[in-house]
């Protein structure tokens, strides 16, 4: 009997159960960011505080990442690198379900941004 070759978990696409779990996490993150932005607006309606502005900018950036991850999920490209198309490690998605880049592409983007 020939053994069946199963790719390691980190080289596989997310299963339907994993996708549902990631979607739930992303929706929770989206709701958290919406609430965070509401609270920041209530704290500083005139946008006078640099700290509040920085926190709001971070929340908006995180919201963008979450929304684009949900869009990738809806279009069937979730779980692949947005730059090179490689499969993202499931372990990476478990930690950061909103991530869009594989580690090599993320590192390259960071190095390029520092130049």
C-alpha cells in the first residue's frame, strides 16, 4: 500500500472550519476597532490630542487590514500572499488572521520601507 502524501499544515490552504474561525476572529477585530474609534471620537471630538490622533490612525490601519482580509476571504484569495502568491502558514494566520503577506515578502517590504 502506497502512503498518501499529505502536505504539512503550514503548506495547506485553510480548511472550511479554519476559514470560519478566522472570519469570526476578523469580525470580532472589526467590531473592536469600530468601538475603539467611537471611544476616541468621544474622548477628543475636536481632534486636538496628538495621542488620540495616533491611536485613531493605528485603529484605522488595523481596520483596513481586517477589511482587506475579509475581502480576500470573500474573493477566495485568503491564505495566499498578496505579493508573491505563496500559501501563508496556517500558524501565521492563527496569530494574525488579517495578515496578507508571507514572512519573506513582509521582511522585504520592511527593508524597502527603511531605505
